[in-house]
């Protein structure tokens, strides 16, 4: 059994190095073969220290010139021949038993995908105005202390920053949507993970949430600002609107937006007004204004958002759909059926 762990990255070399250091510290699985693929989505070359290539797992770096996290993930998946694809973000660190937990679960049952928890690294103190009910803004994902099968009854979704998916199932459901997810021009766009999760469920794939499969998330100081929360809610709304255009959505809508979104915005405005007048808790006041930003994003995404960003000076040319990712570095050593998994430093 082989696992390729994919780490897409864009202009965060310090955090990427911390992620790779956590991978090197992780306990090696008993029999599962592991390889690491970093997909650089930055037009500038990525050069890593030689120590990373001499680590416990084979490492390679790919360069994907199509902008966007989805394009980077698709490039990594296309370059892999492993049985399973592991996914983490470049601002996360693995728990030391991550590979051991993955191996145990995949050996124990017929599972097509796995997901787990994301906790925060103890860095900057959280401000008092931080609103409840928005854990995803900080990268938190916690669906309780018990293992639960993914499916229509699951109250959540598969977190893309802590997931393992069978490559056979990924071939069946298709690539990540490049109309969704972060890109160079729209860093706060999202829903690429939700779209993939819904397609996995639609395809009948068997998945399991495991609270003992843990990553730890860095929280940049920029995320601890009200302006970031407002922007996140706006672009999450826009991304939800793009996703809804691609899937038939049930329920009642007004101007193409689910009716409940308007209700949440109205209740939020009333909460914001009440806490502003009475001097209520800062966290409650912040939470009151955010549904309106989400509604504004939904309307923007429904009527004005383009699926593909306008080409800017740093956007680069989109290659043909079947173009392969360009390797940043050369000198591969093949393993197994010839896939390249080991790449020395230098350029």
C-alpha cells in the first residue's frame, strides 16, 4: 500500500518548511510506503534545503503554472501512481502519529476516504471579539470525539487540509473544480473541498471521520482581524453561489439565493444593532454583522462573479487541459512502477 502526501503551496516558504519538518518528525508507518509531493503554485522557483530531500520519505517538488489551489492539487494527483492521496495545507503540521493512524484505518476496513480534526497551534492569543460559529475562518475542524461515517447524515464535510482519498475513487469522480478554491487573484475563495466531498458522497464512496487523525493549523495574525472575517464571509458566500450553479439546490430561493440566508442576515443585523446599543459582548456584535457579508457574497457570486478570474499580469497562460506539470528540479529516482518520488535540491 502506497500513499502520496500532497502539499500545495503559494508564497509561504516559512510555513511550508514547518509543515515538512512535522512530516519528518512523524512516526513512520509499519508497512505503508510514503512519498511527499510539494506542488509550487508560485511563478517563482521553490528551492528547499537538501536536508528535506534526505529525510525519512522521498520528496519531490512540482511546479504548476496554472494558478489556483485546485489546479495544484490536480497536478499532484495526475503525477501520482500511489494507491491513496493524502492532503494537507502548507500552513499545517501533522500530529506525530498521523501516518500510523492512516495505515491502521486503511488496513482495517474498506474505506475510500478518511478525514479528521484540525486544531490550532498555540501562537497568538485570540481576541475577545472573535465570533463563535466560524471555526473554519481559523482553520479549525472538529466534529466530535467519536468516529462517524461521512454521508448525508454527517453534520459537516471532509476537510481538504486533512484528508486521505483513494486514487481510484478520485479517477471516478473527476478532478478538483478549478472554478472553486483559492487562487492568486482570489485568495479567500473556497468550496473546492465541499464540491469534492459532495461528489464523493454522490458516487457512493465510503468515508470515515476520525477524531484521532489530527493536524495543527497555524493562524497568521492577519486572520485575527475583523476585516479578514468580513472578507472571508463575503468570498465564502460568493464561492457557495458558484457551487450552487454547478449543483441543483433544493429549497426556496429569492433572487437565486436560499431564503434562509436572508433570514440569517436579518437576524444578524438585529443582533448587531442590539449589542451596539446596549454595549453587549464584542463577540456577539461581530457575529451579528457577518451574515450580511455572506449574503452580499452570495448575491455577488450569483450575478457578477466570473468562474474564471480575469487574466492579470501575474496570471500566466493556461496550458492545454492535458499539459503535465513542470518539474521544478531534476534528477528523479523512480520507485515502484516508475513514478518519480525523489528529487535532490538545487536548480
